[in-house]
């Protein structure tokens, strides 16, 4: 088993955060992982993406180039840039709240998640990224939600532990959003 996922959006949308959480969750589950961040020159408001590989076997390279198994895209420029990096039969999870477009390819499976609206239902627009991560986890089962929550304190520190319950709700909302596809 090996998952190669690209996560992309504007800086400030929490793309790097969900990438780190996924990588740490993989380590908690004793899997091999890589996390490779890439920032645009402006960071907040600019482009941001990361590549995460989670595998049962040692990983040869952290780079994803035309061999991604999935992409989580939070804005239209990310959809346009990264859909070509996904293998035929791969998955693309699209933030329907901000992207009013479909992939140009018909050989990948697209999943549409209204992440911003679901985050607002929980009362916090900042957790749209966690909604998207929850959708990805439901579709791939690459790591358990509980492992992501265990990773939360490792990534953000003890002073953010009080945010675990709302982030768990966001992950579950995202998972629920794609269950009709599964």
C-alpha cells in the first residue's frame, strides 16, 4: 500500500497543516512517510502545496510527478495545476465552496466537498482544511482519524489541545460528505 497525495491551496488555508498531520499520523501507525512542502513567494495568500507519501514500504522519493494517487485541492488554481499530476483512476477531492469547475480529465475520480460551508456549520471557517482531510481519509483509509487526532498535539503543541474536539468534528463532517460516493 502506498498513497501519494498532493494538497494544495492558497497560503493560509491550512494546506501545510493537514499535510503534517497526515505525515505524523502515518508515523504513529508505524508507516513510512515523507512530507515535502512548497510555498509560493507570498505565503499567506500566495500558493502553497505539499506532497505527502504514506507507505507500508520504504519510500524512494518524496517527489510526486505524474504519479500521485490523490489530490486535495482547496482553490481553482490548484485544481488547474495539479490534476495532471494524478494517475488514471486516482482521486481528486475538490473544495466545492471555492471551486466552481470540474477536472478536465475523465480518467480520475472527482469528489466535491463543500468544505467552507461544512466548517461554518461547526462555527469555525478555519477548519475547512480538516473537512477536506476527513473526506480524503474516508476515501482512502490510509490512516485512522484517531491517529490524526493523536498527531494534533505533536504538530501544534499542548496549548492547542483544546481544539481537538472541533477538529474531530470537522474530520467526521468531511468523511460524511463523501460517504455517498463510496
